[in-house]
C-alpha cells in the first residue's frame, strides 16, 4: 500500500510540475481559463476518488463502482475535453506563430533583395565613374606627352 501511495504522490508531483509549466506567463488569457478549469475539475475529482477508495478498502466494491461511474467518470470526460481544448488552442497558436514567421521571412527576403539591388546599382555607377575618371586621366596624360 505504501508503494502505491508513493507512486500516486510521484504522479501527482509530475502532474503539478507539468501544470505549472503550462501556466507560466505568456500563455494568454484563454489558456489560463482552460488551465483553471482543469484544476477545478481535478479538485472536484479528489473527494469522490477518496470516497471510492474508502469504499473499496471497506470491501464495498459496488459502492466504489457506483462512485466511479456516477461521479468520477463524467468528471474525467470533462477533464479530457478541457485538455483537448488546451491542445487545440496550443496547436492553433503554434500554427499562427509559424505562419507569421513565414510571412516575416518573406518580407525579409524582399528587403534583402532590394538592398542587394541598391548595392549592385551603386557598384555599377562607381565602376562607370572609375572608368570615366581613368579615361580622363589617360587622355590628359596623352595630351601632356604630345
């Protein structure tokens, strides 16, 4: 029995840690509402679960089964529904972030292409200017030699 209690306590700690990571800042208001609902349902499950365990320890299997099917099971269905909402919300958020990064990359590509074009035009202009100056200096030197 102690081994099972230790296992349950470890699982609760893992669950609480995961819930804490999900509820850290930056999740948005909708995510916080969903997490609050998950926590509320979990608190609502605690007492019936203790009652079912008490019934099972008292060798009243029918009472434990009744509590599980009438109270705990519907709450678990609600809990899974809320967790699915959270997963859906996070998938939507991830997709939105990815889409916006793709758009930002496209804008960055256009900007870099424009900068490259400007640099190329400046290089062509300076090359032409350099040739013109060189030609003038060459012609001036030819005049001075003649």
